[in-house]
C-alpha cells in the first residue's frame, strides 16, 4: 500500500515537472516577446503589457502616468489623486505607476501578454500537482514529508512556488517566472535523480514535533530567500543597464527595459529577504531547542549548525549593508546573493558530503 | 538620531567636510564619507582625540558590517576540519590521515575554531562595537520617546506623498487640523499642533505627527538580547557540566558523583558540591527495528532505556529515556545518545578458577551493529592477555569468507576474538582507553597471520585459550545505553533572550516609523488649502499610500461623512 501511494506521488511529481517545464517556456517566451517589443520601440509595462507610443501619450493625457517605469520609489512625490486603493500587508502596490497599470483601461489599449498568463496558469497547475505529490508522499510515509533530502527538495520547491504564487497576487513579480520555474526544475531534477529514496520510517532522532516545525520553517525561509535572490540578481543586471545608460542596445537582455528599475528591485528584494531572515532566525532558535532535547546541548557547532549560523550572519550583514552608507545598492545585493549561495551549499553540499550529527539525508 | 555616523539615514558628514575644503578620507567608491572625517580634518589629535576616533571607527556601521562578514567567514573552517569539542575521534583520525598538515592546522587552532583566539576576538570586537553602538542609541531613543514631534517643515512639497487640496468653502483651518489630529492619534501617532502666521495675512495651522517608535525599541531590544545571549552562554556555561556514562542493562547503576562518570567536562565555575545525589539503574534497553523487507529493513524505529531512579530521600521511580525525550532528574538532564552490545565474557585459569568476568561494551561500527571491543585480562593467568573482539548480532558469511552482520538485532549472535599476550601497559600509570589495545608490544596468538583460527563463540559456549592458558566463555550478551548527563542552569535564560531577540526583530523590521504632516493655510479671503505629506524613517514601503489614504479620509470627514477607520 505504502509502495503504491508513493508510486502515485512520484507520478504526480513528474507530471508537475512537465507542467513546470511548460510554464518555464511560457515565461521565457514572454521575456523574448518583451525584448522584441522593447526593440521595436514600444513601451512594455512591468506586467508585460505592451503600449505603443501614441497610446502612451493618450494615457498620459488622461491623467495617468506612463506604464513604462516601475520606478515608484516610495519617496517620489506622486501626483494628486494617488491610489486610494492602498492595500494592507507587507507588500504595497507601490505608488502611482502601478496603480495606473491596473487602471490602464482608460484610453490606451494595452496588450496583455498571453504567454505571461499561460506561464502563471501552468505554474499554478504545476504547483497543485506537486502539492498532491507531496501530500501523497506524506500519506505514504504516515508523517510529514520532509525527513530526507528527497522530501526536503519536494516540500522546499512546493514552498518556493507557493510563496511566489502568493506574492504575485500582492506585487507584480511575474517577470520572475522564468527564474523561479527554472530554479525549481533544476532542484527537482537533481533531487529525483540523486536523492530519491523509498518511504522509510523515521529514525529515533527525527521522531519529534520539532522536525515538523524546524524543518518546515527553514524551508519557508529558503523559499523567501530564493525569491530575494532572484530579485537581487536581476537588480544587479538592471543596475548595470542603467549605468551603461540609454544606449543599452549593447546589452543583449532587452527585456530588462520592461522590468522595474534597480532601486525598486532592491526594495522588493529587501522586503522578501527580511521575511526570509525572520523565518531563518526562528529556524535557528527552534533548531537549538530541538538539539537540546535530542542531543543534550542547544548548540554544539555541528557542521549543520555552523552553516545555519553562517547563513544567518551573512543575511544580518546584508541587512546592515542596506543601512550603511556606501553599501546600499549593488554591494548589498551581492551579499544577498552570497547568502543564498550559502543556503544552497548548506542544502546540497553540507547535507550530503559533510558529516556530523545531522546525518539525515537519507542517502 | 544617534545612529552610527555612517548610517545611511545620518546626515552625510562628507558634505560638511568638503564644505570645509578637506577631502573625505573614506576612499570608498561611493564617495560617501565616514563619520570620522571631521576629526581627521583637524590638524592634531591628542590621545583622547585618537581614542575617540578609534571608538567611532569601532562603533560605525561599516565596522559592524565588516566584523559580521568576518565572523561568517571565520566560522567556515570549523565545518571543514573536525573539531575537538564535537568530534574528538575525528581529530585523532585527521592527525593519522594528514600527519604533515595536522600539526600546522593545530598551531592555528583549526581544531578548536570556536574557542580559538582569532574567532573569539572577532565576536568580542563585534559585541564591543554592538554595546558601543546600542548605548548611545538607547539614550537617544529614551529622550526621543519623551520629546514632541518636531515642527512642521515650512515646505511640504518635497516630501513623500505630498498632496494639496482645496478645502470645501466654509472650512475652518484650525478645526480641520483638529480633526486631522484626532485621526492621527487614533491611528497611534503622537501629534502636536503648531500655529504660525503665513504670508499675506494668512494663518497656518498644522499638525506634526510621528509613529512607530517601537521600531527603534525593537531594534534596541534585538541587539541587547544578542548581548544577553552572549553573556549568558559565556557565564552560564561555566557553572554547568556534561558527563558521559555507559550503563549495561540488568542492573548496572549510576550514582551522580564524579567518580561514576566515564568522562566528565566541568565548566569553569563548577564545584563538586553542586552534584545532587541520585541513583539510576538501567533495567532494560529495548531497540525496535523495521522488519519489513523493503529498503528500510533493519532501520531503527525506537530506542527505549527503562531506568529505575531514586533521589535522595525519595522512593524508587520507573522512567523511560528516549532519544527525543530526556529524563530530567536531580538538576540534570539525562539523554540517550547511543547504544550497543555488551557481551559478557568469563576467563578461567587452567584449574578452572574464574580470573575475569565482565560485560564489556563494544562499539558499533555500522548500521547492522557489527561491533568492536577489547577484553583485557591483566591478572590471574601466567601471561597478561588482551583480546580484540568482533561481535556480530546477526552473523553472516560473505563469499570471501569474511563475517558481517546483516541485522542489528541479536538474532544470530557470534563473538570472535583475536588473542594477544604480553604487557598490557596497565601499570605504567598512563591512562589507556578501555576501547583500544596497543598491540605493538604484544604477540598475537590467534587470528591474522598466526595460523591459529580466531576464537569464535556463540552465547553459552566456551573454548580453550591457546597455549593452555585456560578457558574462555561467552556467557550472554546484554544491551548497553550510552547516556549523556548534563547540567546547564542558564539555558532557560538563553531561550528567553533568543525569544526577545526574535520579538525585537519582528517589531523592528515590520513596524514602520514615519512622520506625517497635515497643514491648513487659511487665507484672508477665508479659503483654506490643505497639504499632506510624510517622511519615512527607515524602510517604509507603504508611506505614500498611507498619506494618500489619510488625505482621502480627512477630506471625507471634513465633508461631514463618516468613514470607517483604517490605520494610516
Ligand atoms: C552580533 C552582531 C549583530 C547582529 C547579528 C546584528 C543584526 C542586525 C539585524 C538583524 C538588524 C535588522 C533588524 C533590526 O533593525 O533590529 C540590525 C539592524 C541594525 N543594527 Fe545590527 N547587528 C549586530 C551588530 C550591530 C552593531 C555592532 C551595530 C553598531 C554599529 C549595529 C547597528 C545596527 C543598526 C543601526 C541597525 C538599524 C538598521 C536600520 O536602520 O535599518 N548592529 N542589526
């Protein structure tokens, strides 16, 4: 029985991967289309909507602002009649420009990208399939599905996609689709090939409620860090493009013109990363509490503890960098990227090749 | 705000310096100056000046950042090289594997990274910087908490979310501001009203409001809690101890005294009198394994050490110690860390007199608990004997003839022994491990190249020792539990500080600190213009919508229509 359910789980996982692959293609097509449109001299909004020059003039005439710039830096004075539709929560819609994006029905006929909508739809379907796979795995094992590398990979990527899908309902980060689905595909590919293990019971060291909490929150933190990483990486590219100036024709990535400016990307990355940081802080504390119960000491500089600590300190550095003159912008973005590299290292390398008390890769 | 001078929100000292014609010494590509520039520009610094300069450097944001990154970097080697504290056997093995490199690494304390001089200096500097940073800020914040929001700026138009509206005819400026003040106060702002005459006989009334003081409080709580953790760990560790003890089932008893530990690591301030007397007997150790024949066959499902404990003056109590559920007794926590087999072996001399009998814990070598142990018989025979034993709980024979164990439970137990004779080195005064035998000075009698088969026994069997030395029997096999016994009086405080840190972090990251102004200019002709603007103090993505929302609701309120509250 266990065996059969696990087989279903694997089937759903492969199905999810196939659908993610479609999503990836759709998102990539969207970026290609943006490049083409930008090349043709059109204005492309953050949400991928295309507005021709004359339309933009109309839009501006109608009292909105142009759809091109994502520059809604918080400090920028926004004209009279700003968005009353302020949303509650962590992620604001920004200011005027985005509000006018959603309101750009007045006058200009903007073409929403079909590929972008398909990308989101495929991602959602893939997410549901993978969630099913994950739940089935949990049922097969009669416990939470995050007790070995294969299961972490599955639950972790479900969370990455889940967080992405939730965040895009609040702030338009759909342009990250290629990146997110690409990352998830690679992680799933590596884990199904290298990390797959059949359903196995929990060894005594893992039989604890803290497994449920600690590992889940760590995965959630990782999901936010992944999103922050994507934003920081794009921020760096965007910054270069801005530095080169308007003659950015030399830069191949024309679609970058349709993405938010580096300042806004930096702010978005920061907001995502601090959420990740809070989860990571909790992971660290919960891990220590669990270590105390299982091994009799809350902190022993076990390799895995060391790396969790290193990651935490790097992100603390990143947060500091953002508050340090001369370190805002690209330098802090580099730190966020190093931080996520450490997260991946911790997961992919430390789990498998370093030995310590945390030998639960299941391999 | 009394932030470090190179905080991005602090006024840029480089500008001031440049104004005086002195170059910034910073040299960073951004061109941003650092806080000490004005000092540097001065011709001569006395000792005090230098000290002040040094202190400012140490408590600057860039130093904190640098030290944080350095700390992350310095923590890495400890994960690459085995550490004495966590993995002493790994260190020994490392010396064997890398005889040239290991002593060099040892010189730079690479096997004790987290207590090394260099690692400690980094975090101590970091925390000195932290204290130097937090104290002035705390003082400043304490003052700010009691101060009123500052005067409304003369021009709001450059500020965030600026908005200008003409009030409906008949609006009274002062009243409109009073309404705004009420709204702001309800939304948690501290608000003060200012009045000033404007140009051309106009009258300007304004409200200046500030909220989110908790952001700074949270930040200070967070940083202070980190100091709390460091101090508690540093001091608290000194009062505790940790010790290990192996107990064989069916009756071995531990009493909580120094001599009863197999190994003991006291903290700096530990005194023996802090050991509360109690006794603990291992009645039975039960290991449950997966028996289904798929991939997980033989994987442990549960370990359970059933013990009988008795505290001084108390009655006997039965308890179970499991991997994730330690036993708290007599101020100590007892953890089940390991387990294995302890074969009971009896050696008799040629006349049949028992010269040795003991249950000897063997160390597991693999998941199926193939175990290795050492039997030492120092007295009673014509020669001192040492034996290296292999125990296979469920023995099987490979195609090459080698023995191995296929399952961790003792379904088909077999004990093999290689016998050595000679001086066991027990009288030299140097402590020797009960788990190892130095065979260099001994001559081998069975097994290996001797041509004599190793002794092989099943429970209950006995056989003759070589050279007519006597007989040996394998009476039975018991389980043993390896227990860690800890005492740490401060770990509760560490948890408390850690929770405070998390709480402070949440507050400081997610509560926005902002100033908001509403200004009413009432001209001589009776017309009133309302202006709204805000200022972010720190990260505040929702400032602009919040100001717009305030303006909207304010206008509606003024128009006499009540709207539901939202928190601006
Ligand atoms: C153990 C070392 C440290 C760690 C782990 C650490 C961590 C953090 C974190 C996570 C934050 C963001 C959350 C918050 O605002 O409370 C922060 C903010 C801050 N830290 Fe630290 N910190 C450390 C040392 C220091 C030191 C030495 C200074 C003084 C130079 C300092 C000054 C600040 C300041 C001014 C902020 C506010 C930044 C802002 O305005 O956004 N920190 N720190």
